[in-house]
C-alpha cells in the first residue's frame, strides 16, 4: 500500500482525492491546504491540516496547487530527501526545491468542480529526476488510471501546449459557433451531434485524414459566401487564418 | 408510406439510402445517378437508373449532389409541380428550378464513406417554400431521425457556417496539436481523452461556461512560455488570435 499526502485544494486536488479514495492500492495519509475551510467537509474521512509543519510521513507528496505557487510551497516543506511531485503540465520538475527527490504526476485532462471524471481514462504523464523513484510513481498512477506514460519535460511542455489547442481553443471555436447561430436565431444545440462526431472521428483516424469541408476542397465559392456572412471582424479573421491553415496542411 | 427518389451518389446520398432502407415509413422508389457504376452494387435492392428521363413517380425527390450541380440537375428534371428538395447546408431553396415545389432537407452532420452514422441522432433542418409541403417533409425526416427542426434559409446558412467552425476548424486544431506533439516525440494519442471531454462538456454546459485555461485566466507567464515553445509561425499566429479571441469573450 503506497501512502500519499495531497497538498492543495483546487479542482485537480479534489479529483485526485476522489480517485485515490476509491483505490485499494493507495492510502491518503493527509490532505493539506493553507486554508482549512475548503477541505473541512472531508475531516471525517481523512486527516486534514493547514499547518505545513504538521505534515505526516508518506511515500509520496503530491503538490496540486497553481503553477506559480509550486516552487514556494515545495521549499516550505519541513523535511528532506522525501519524494515530492507536482501535477502541473507546464512547470519543470526542477522548479521543485532540490532538498527532496522530485518528479511530476501530470493528469492530462480538463477538470472542473462539477463534472465527474472517470479517472481510469485520464492519461497520467510521469517524470522523475531519479530513476529509482519511477516505479513507485508509476504504481500510484496505475492505481487510478489505465493510461500512464513516461514523458520528459520537453514532451510534457508540448503536450500541455497541444492541450490548449484541443481544449481551450477548440472550446472557443464552439463559442464562436454559438455567437454565429444566435445572431441568426438558429439553435446552437443542433451542432452538438456534429461536435461529438468530430471528436469521435479522431479517436480512430488522424486529423489529417478526418478533414473535410470547403477549405480542404479549396471551394472558393463557399469560402467567399461564408466570409460575406460573417459580420464580426474577429470571426472573419479566425475564418481566414484557419482556412489558410487547412489549405497549407492539405497542399492547396 | 411515403415514396422517395434519391438523386446523386455521394456520401450523403449513400447514408440517406441506408437510413431510408431501414425505415418502415419510407420506401425508396428509385436511385438515380448520372454514372451507374457508383450505385450498381445496389441494383438487386432498388431500381437504379442513369437516365433522368426515366425517373419514376414519387412523393419526394431528394437531390443529394454537390452544391454546384444542384441547380442544373433540378432544371433537367422532366416533370413539373412535384416536390423536390436538396440536402445542402449552403444552397438556397430558390436555386432549385421553380417548375417544381421546392424545399430543403439538410442533415447537419459530417459524413464519410467509411464511418457508419446513427441517423437517429442527426439533426435534420427542414425548409419548404410552400407551407402545405412541410408536413410531408417532416414525416420523411422523423422516419429516420429523432431531431428535426424547421429552419429558414438565413438560419441554415448560419448553421452551415458554424458547422465549419466546430468541425473543419476544430479538426484543424487537432491537426496542429498533432504537429506540436510529434515535433517533440510526444504521443498525440494522449490528447484523445481530452478531445472527447471537451466535446462532451458543451453537450451540457455553454462553451462560455466550459472555458478554462491560460487565456481565460490571462496567465501572461504561461502564454509567453507557450509562444516561445512554438517554432512554427503559423501555429504562433493561431495561438495569438485564439488567445485574443478568448480574452475578448471573457472580458480580459
């Protein structure tokens, strides 16, 4: 049984707490947050604390706080040579204070307060600065997910950046579609099956193969009509840039 | 039992043929295509023809050919005052020859040769120029889909344009993510659960509410680091434009 301490109380921390709680291979020794109120409702399930000098012994300390706070929190830890990892996609393992053994435990998914997450389908990207720590980190990851992967810092940075494209930027395209349909009194809901199918398609096919539409066909008539329809300059700019991006990709 | 004739043999025509074939409320009287070879394999199931003067009588003629060919094909039809619809998202109902009663039967989904489509979940946008034709068109639509909607030409044009954003443009963002991960030897596959979750999230929440990430938080440090990581100018331009689009939406 591997023991962990969770530090932080944001979305990732909450989802990790829930996932580890249901695992029989990991025990949560303690949950730390600088403000106790956020985690107070869990006090009957787990040892909670807001005093960093009060941290108990554990195999792994999981720091799930905002990117900017990781370095400082890690340097406040009142012990040395223990195994400390953070959960960020974009922070280096070297940003953790070097008095402890360091690593990264990055779950590549979007977490929100309300939505429940099936953690078994969340890829967890792992990195340790010391080779001997890897197997233990992997054991913790496989306790909650069936997809774990050793990923170095450059690869993790690339994944985090790519995640912004497929998550935040894609969601913004949904938002623009929402604005376009609303401006004509059409229902955004009618696009939802298409949104799902587009995401489903690239589970099996490469995005290159999955592409269709006027830009790929270089259908100038439709492109021109679309640009005429767009009265928002910002939407127009997005349309032009993404159309030329598709043309570049498909050699038009 | 409503009778239809399908004209054309592209992806939409094939998927419509399959959907109507399995419906007990619609009978396919005939399948026309200017080249017989594409539909020859169906000759034991349905009357096929490549002679437009040989078209049989039916309640509805469904023209599922490329946008540019719709007008001409409709004017070649050797009859008058019958009910003729096209299946395009971006062509006006008025582009059909006015010698017949006109309408639109637009299935809002992406169709490819290989992928099977659950037509019951495909929204079908309906329009008729004559009010009395609507109920029959709706009957044909509900025979294969549980989502049908009366949509005027402006609304349909907006939906078709918005579909380009949520389908073609989103897929291109997946492609860029593929390029970014590959350039660092990271696995695009690790992004697939996130791609699905992003699409799933807006089934329940508005894209506005679903948004997260550095652009929404105006996290300048991460944005700067991402821009530094992008060595492809085109990717950089997309990153900048979509980041500023998110900032606009969320008042940053």
